[in-house]
């Protein structure tokens, strides 16, 4: 677009005369996650890149009609240095993964179901993974993964069991089964919120997810079950 056909500020993008019919709008933005001290939008805490888009964080990533009633389908391509961020996650199903020049790699995630922007999520970093599976009432096999900081894998068992029981309860109570091929939880100690239930990629502060039978109380386990189910 010609420079005089739009006005871009840190808060808004205004296009005075958009096309009359359907059109594609490509926007290139530059953000600095390490300098994002508001911890809203895309930020970096310690070594992990993370997003927090509720309530209005997505507009800090790119210009967007960032309202709950604006529903869109998202395809997200993430590229990073492979040693710095071997794990690349976003909403939906993983549809492509590969190597990129200069020791980098990429992942493409696609969520076919429209969602509001505040449920968008992205996580990139060096995390360990615990994996299980759940078979839905229609017979689909859903992969379940909990990503945690290295060394904390042994504290995920109750959260994983709670997740499977929550999925079963949704099916029995509401007749609704999970609609993606994978469900992921990221539990890290430096997440700025208690929890954020993004579509298919929940992000938690690990104190609300991880527990060991050697140290946790019954109340701790009850709280984990409640948080996972919510």
C-alpha cells in the first residue's frame, strides 16, 4: 500500500479506503519480547517465549480487531534457533515441521475452528514433555502432552490423570468431545498468570499443576484437579 493510504501508530492501524470486496491484508510487525515488561502479548521470561493475550494482549503482537466477538481461523508459523527453543507450540494441530537454514527450525500449527484472539497462544523454549493419550467417545485418539521445565517430569502424573477425567466428564455431562488431534498443557514457574485456558494449549504457573505424593497435601491434589478441569 502507498504510505499515504494508511496511518499506523503504536495503538492502531487506520485504512481510510479499504477495498469494497473481500481482500487479503498482510501486516509485518516487529516486537521485542525481552523488553516487554508488561508481560502482555508476546514476552520472554527467563529462557521461554510465551504469550498472554487475555484480555487485550493480542493487539500488542500485531494490528487486529481484537474483540471477543471477532472469530477467526489461525495458522501460525514459528521459527527459532533449534538449540535455544527446541519446542515450538501454538494452538491447533501440528501440520508441518522442518529444518531451516542457520541451525534453525520451524513448526506450523493450524486450528480449523474459529476462535477469538484472546485465546491465541504461543510458547517456544527448552522444555521437557510427558505424553499420554485419550480415546474420545467417537473413537478418536487424542495426544495429551504436558510440557514442564527439565527435572519436573515426575510431578505431572496427577495433572495428566485429571485431564483425562475432565475430558471424560465433558463427554458424559454435555455429550461433547475434544475437537483437535492434540491437547497440550505448558506448566512453567515463570508464567505471569495463574493459568490461561487457551484453545488446545493451556498455559499454567507450575505451582497450580505439579505435585508429588511425597510433599503435596490432599488439598493440593484437589486444587490441581479443579484447575485442570476448569
